[in-house]
C-alpha cells in the first residue's frame, strides 16, 4: 500500500483522496497540499487501488461501483494501519465521491470533510469526462497533455508546467496494469455513488469547493450537494476549471486550513 505522508503523526490527521485522471496518484494530485498543510496536520495521501503504485487486480472489477467499494475499504485500512481512530477528509473528483461513501457508511471514523469538484452524483456526463474515460482509445503524451490543459481555465496562470506533468505521468498511465485497471473501472461508465437520500443523512460539516467553469464535473454538482447535505457551506472559484489545487493552491489551502481549524476550535469550546 503506497501512502504519501507529511507532517507530525501526533497532529490532527487529514486523509487526502485523489481523482481519476490517467496517470493520477496521491502524490501527483496532492503534492502542494501535502506541503502546505504539513505544518499543522498529519497528511496522508494514498495511491488508490487501480492507480500508480497501488494494487492492481489481475481480474479487475468491471464497474466503478465495485472499484469504489474497494477504495472505501482501502481508506479505512489506511486509517487502521496508522492507528487513526478519526480523521478529516479531503476528496477531489472521484476521491470526493469515495469521501461521500465514507461519510455515509463509516460516519464515526470521520470529522469534517472538504469535497473538491465532487463526482459521483446523478448529473449528466460531460464531454470532458467522456474524454477521460476514452483516453486509451488514442493514448499519447500529446493527448494526455491536451486533456490536462482542458481541465484548467487558464494554463497561463497556473504554477505547473502541464506538458512536463503529462510527460511525467504518461509512463505511469501506460503501464499495462494501470491501463488494465483504468479501462475496467470505466467499462460501465461513471456511477451514482451516493443516493440523494443518503446525502441527506450525512451529518458531518462539509465544505463543497468547485470551479465555476469546471468542464469535467459541472458546477451544478456543488449546488446539488448544497441542497441535500444538512451541514454544508459552498465556496466557488471563478475563472477556475476542474483542478482547483493547481489553479488556486494558496487560496484553497487557506480555505481548508480555516475550515478544519474552525472544527478544532468548536470541539475545544464544547469540551471546555
């Protein structure tokens, strides 16, 4: 099990769950966040089953529902392995869908949660999401770079060289076991991960963060969550696409730190 960790193990823990783009991993998605929050939190970012250096079943499941069931179990095993009784959550895209399952099915293991560009909802499949699912029909380094560029609103304003990132991630994405896992999980299309009735029963404080111009998961997903989650606050980034940690890293990390710190302050007040 590959888990990228930063910070003091005695600090409040945050579990970071990455998205499903080709070549994705815990480190690729959360590199800047692992650094930015490590002064105050114990940050753990696993490579999800089916991605990068994690486990790849030789006979993989053929639906995303089954894959995400494995990832829910994996997330809980990460907490158990590091003796973490309760953690905060941050999930991006597919990782946010898994986070919703965790909040719904294992509520006692989690405190506050932040959902970035959350997938897993009953919303239409966009052209860019279909492009992700169909990547291996015509895979190339140039196609991966073009896909990554389509995720962001303005590639000229981000602190990441997208072409270099694609060049780094392409050899990972095209490993035979990674490709096998990726194609299997999208064989039946994206699922609805958590039903509306389950969302209404999630009592955790949840921060929903979305880019207004997200081409992969429309901003309507944020409003869908806002209408159903009982304890929710929504933050929208204008001139922002699907990669919020890349497009607005400083603002996002300040937002996350403030959200999680407010939970600690409330807990101290209640305990006092």
